[in-house]
C-alpha cells in the first residue's frame, strides 16, 4: 500500500522531494522527466534532475527515487536507460503521460498513446538496455484523444517488460479537469499482469480510499494533492493503521517552504526561487485558508525575503485549520 510522489515538471524537483519526504508517508519519488532526443546527454544532465544518484538513488531520509525519461526514439531511449543505470539509477521510468503541447508536438509524452506499437518498441528497448535487476516502469494516461486506449497501451507496456504501470485516470484532452476516471484504471488492471498504480484527483484521505476501492489498486501516486497538503501521505499512512494524525498547521507549512527556499537558493537565482515559491503557495491555497488570504499580495512579490516575510504575516497565521477539498 505504497504512496508515490508524482513527477511534476518545473515543481517536483530534488529540493521539494527532500522537503516532502522528511514529512513522512512517501514511499517513492520519481524525477521530472529527462528529455531524450538525438544526442547522448552527458552525466551532468542526469545529476541535475536526479542528484540523488550521488546517494544510491535515495533522498536524505532514504526514500528511493526513480529516474524518468521522455522521448520517442527507441534506440536513444535504450541508450539513456543504460546510462541512467550506469550512473546508479535503481529504477528507470518512461513518461507516456505528459499532456504538455510542446512535448506532444515533438512526439513525446501522451501523444505516443496514439501508437501502442511505438510505446512497445520504446519500453522494450529500455528493458533490453537496462540490467535485469533494475525495474523498468512507465507512466501513462487513459489515452490521448479520448479514454479508449488504456487497455491497448497497458498491454503493449506489459509485453515490453514494464513491471509497473502508473495510470493517470484521464486522457490528454481531459487535462486535469475533474473527475478522475478511476473505474477505467480498473479495466487496465484487469487486462494486464504488470502491477498497476492509480493516479489522479487524490486530495484527501477519503479520496485515497475511494480511489483504491474504485480502481482496485493497492498503490497510488499523488502529485498536486501532496503539494497542497504536504502531510497528506502521513495522514493516509495513519489511516491505514486505523489512527488519526493532527493536521499540519500553517506555521509548519511555512517552515517547509522556508526550507525549500533555502535549498533552491543554492541552485537558482533568487528570481527563479520566488517563482517556485509562488507555484507552491498557489497549490497551498487548496489546503490552507492562510495561503488564500496571502495570495493577492504574495503573487506581486519578486524577491525571496519579502515573499518569506509575507508568508508569516500575523493575519494569515491567525486563520484556523486546514481547508476541506
């Protein structure tokens, strides 16, 4: 009954993985995708996206991190899978789920779900290139134009040797609009022997249990829900034990954002750090009324120090409790 932190391009980077895994409840992470085209990427690119490779593919608190690749050339994807393993990756994941127009336009991500045969070739190439003891896994949606391709694509990935398949319960056209079609994940799970993991629209502990019931999956992947509520995985783990856990306070959430900002400042210019903090604050609005109160002012700020000071304003700190989804 694992909980996996989803890869989110431009947000779930190594610093936020470190910050969130320290809260507890997360069993595995996946990197932002490494884009594979025609040239062989140097090791520094792998280390940029997955600095955990320097630590046996683990975060500081020991949570495993998979390296994710995105591309459409089977040979080059295989070569990069082999390189990831050579550099220390303990799991190589393939992205067939990204809905971004720029990615899809260059034949990457979810658009490949129009071609299950090509998905097979890509996954099979990576599987052949990566040592047998290292899992090759994949993340996909239910389809591109509609939700009709889940079973065919899942079967292609199983035939190629993917040991796990994460399914985001929407098509590319659905984007991120509610609802998530967890019942469609169940159809894929029943059609393949590979282990299927459910993903999409899990914001609360109740969502988690409903997703498991409808999809039939034991394991789930959570992205936006964990960014909005950093203690969601810990809350879920407590519920698995039949226990309850006091919800994270806004003061505790701000401490996490400060830790994240400090880590980012060792990697990025301050203007980019402020942008990342705003991204997180925007998600926190769904979990904390304090963030909603601060948003009109915070969104105008451009420097890190005023942004962090804004998060601790007394008016916001006085707001009560986490917000319901």
